[in-house]
């Protein structure tokens, strides 16, 4: 039985299934109590000495964890979101986190108060306003709105995304902000303030703007001010994982500390070196703001090396499952975070495909070859495992990403270590001009190479349609790929071809169904009105002006194309004087 071989993994999967079940059906409190009682009763049977019970004990355990998943997610979702706030209120707030800025606003997650009512919110202030910090309370007149659900099913539901973070309000501040010093900073806020000061020190360095933003992103997990062109280059080249803090960064930083510990101590202190290195990565995680991806990576590495310290054979799947369980027990909403899903899938992919792929690469007969080819095989394994979800969430893929990872990823360790040392020097106010010049030169070359990779438009595909049925079949293909790589025989090849054929049958079926549907939709983006007229696999978008055209294409047109499986589209202009559209005998008002 698989539960006997990987008990924790199966139980955690049951727990996750319970979370999804509760999120979809939204059981009320009484129903949740009944499910939990039923789960506890079935788990109690586990301890009965009965032949039938003994054979069914795996079912009882999975049922228990399924019920616990439902219960935990129910209580994690109990947030009061309706405080009856007026549109215009004076709010007092403190900063919790800085978010990505846009062309008009700086954005922050804050803890706010109106009178006696407290709530979490997103505060947007003008770009010309002074940077907010953790050392002050702020007071301002704000325009308060509750995020609305999107008009149509293909649009990103920002309100749902915020609710999962227990944020129910957005506040827009255009007036002057008054402030007062805080004397009640806790340890976490003091660390966040120190991180903010380090970021400001990096901003004051003599490096190129893009080098500074790269340094802030790759080490301090701050991409709030990075320019859109650089972000686009990383996205189109398939190297966005390199810019974001991920497991690779934490492993490299752990390895760096461990190497230094072992370099100046004897082998008998290996355990202490591991403990100190783990302590350092957790200090690092606290310093950069306890980001979700960082915490996930730290927990996984800590669990893995606890096995080593206890002199038990490390089991990657046990470490993965225990890490997921710890995170989800604390906050079940994490399972809906795209980063959470992709990071754990990447580790599963490495576990499942790394060795089969590695044996097809040249022989690793010395350290340098081993480093290069292991890095390449790990990168390919992670990309293959995450590809179905990447296509589902982002609907884009570039073939050049495979080549780009071949060239860039093997040198990522050097870049991460160099960036870490640069951050440490700047944080300690040890600003050496010649080191800044070297770092700036290296990063400028790196960014130019990435920009070059991103320029291959002919192998970049966007608006790729993908639904959950296709995703699950793709995961099946990735699963079967291991057996084909392990043993290249007729049976394994036939199974893989059958899975690929099933994928194309499902895909063609959905395409045919969607292409037989005609529709007219009226969309709204800010003050702009957009009309889409779909006939078969073609659609025309009618805009009432050219304003916000790029944003409309990014946030409305492209999601529509991928969701409705459109191959051809046109963008035209509709006269502003138009008051209605008639389509197949139905009238659609535009006002």
C-alpha cells in the first residue's frame, strides 16, 4: 500500500483535498461540526482490534485528515469583512508590507483603524509622496472602497485574492499624510525597518538603477520598484524564478554558511555547522520579511536536515509533506497561492525526474561537470513539473527558456553569493566603489543576455488556452515520462503516447465546443467601455478610445483570448456617441 510507503504524503494530500472541498462547497458551521465528529469517530475505529478495521485503517486515517482539512479551512475563512465604513473616512494606520508600485501609486499593506474599528487594507498613495516606513503611525483622509468581483469569469478576481489575505478594503490617499513616531515596535517590525533602511542604502549607491533593483529583488525580495521592461525580460526568457527568492537562493545561502562553518572547524563539529547554518537562513528569512516562498524553503531545508541530525535517512517526500502540513496548519489559504503550488511541484518534479534526465546527460566525472549537469537536470525537472500550472495560470511559454536556463542557471550560485555579499557590505555601510563597479558590470552583462533571450518573439507563445482537465492530463504525461526515461521499452512508450493522444483529444474537443459558441460582451476598464463580438474562433474588440489600450490588452483582451480559445482577433474603435449595440436581435446598452 502506498500509505505504508509514504504515509505522511498521503495524509497531507487528504488534508489538502479537505481544504479544496470546503473552499468549493462552503459548508456552514453545523455541517462542519458533523463532518469533524464523523471523522473523529472513524479515526477512533483505528484503535479497535478487529480484522476488518485493521484492513480499513488507512481509509480511517485519510478520512480523519480530510475532515480536519475541512474544519481548519472553515475557521481560517471566518473573517468579518463588513464594517460599514463610509466612502470618505479619516484613517490611522501603520505599514505591514510594501507592495509593487504602479505608474500612479505606491502601495502598502497596512493595519488601519477608523474610530474603534480595525481592519487590514491596501493603501495607495501618490508616487510623489514620501516613502512610508515602520517607525511611524500615519493619519490621512482616504477614499475607501471594497474590491469588486470581476464582470466576467475569465478575469482575475482581485477581490477574492485579497480576501484570502483577510483584506477587504482599498484606501486611496490623495491628500497630505500626517505622521507621529511609534514607540511600540515589536521585534519583527524593527527587523523590517532595518531591511527598509538597507534597501534605501542600496538606492543611494552609485550602481545603475537596474543593477540596484536586481540586487534588491534577488536578495532582499523587494521587486516593488523594478521597471516593467526588466520584469518582462525575465518573464519572456523563463527566468523569473531566478529573480524571485526561491528554494535555490535559500539552498545557496545555507551552503555558503555551511562551507564557512566547516572551513574553520573540524569534521566532528559537522552537526553544529548544520544547526548554525539553519539558524542563519532563518535569521535571513526574518530579515527579508518572512515571505511565503522563503518560509516554505526554510521549513523544507530545516526538516530535511533534522533527518540528518537525527541520523535518519533523509526522505525528500517526507520533508516536502511535513513542510506543507506545517504551513497549511498555520494558514490553509496558502494552498491557493500560486507560488506555494509551483514551489512544491518543482520539488516533486526534481524528486521524480532528476535522476532519469541526468543519466541522458554527459558523464559527470569531475566536480565542474557534476555541478553544471546536475544544475541543468534539476532545472529541466522543475520546469517540466511546473509547466501544466504555468500554462494554466499565465497562459504563456517560451521555448527559449530551456536554452536560457542552460546558460544562466549554472552560474546562479555565483550571482546569488556575490549579491548576498554586496547586500551585507552595504548593510554594514562598507561601500567599496571598485566592488560596486564590478558588481554593476556583471549584472549589466547578465541583464543584457537575459534581454537578448527575451527578444526571440518567434518562440514565445502567449494566450495559450488551458483548463483543469488538460492540466491533470499533462500531469499524467509528466508522471509517465519517468518510466519512459527509466526504461525505454514498448510498454512505457505506448503508455506515454496514449496519454499524449488523450491530451490532444480533450484539447480538440474543448476547442470545438468553444468555437461553436458566439457571444457579445460589454466590458468596462476604469472609464473605458469595450465591446467584444465573438463568432467562432474569431473576435473583434471595439474600444471607445485608444486610452489605456495596452492595459486593456493585458488585463482584459489577453485573458479573454486564452479563456475562449481564440485564434484571431481585431481591435477597432467604436464611436463615443454610440449608446447601444445590437447582436442577434438583442440590445446591449453601453451607458
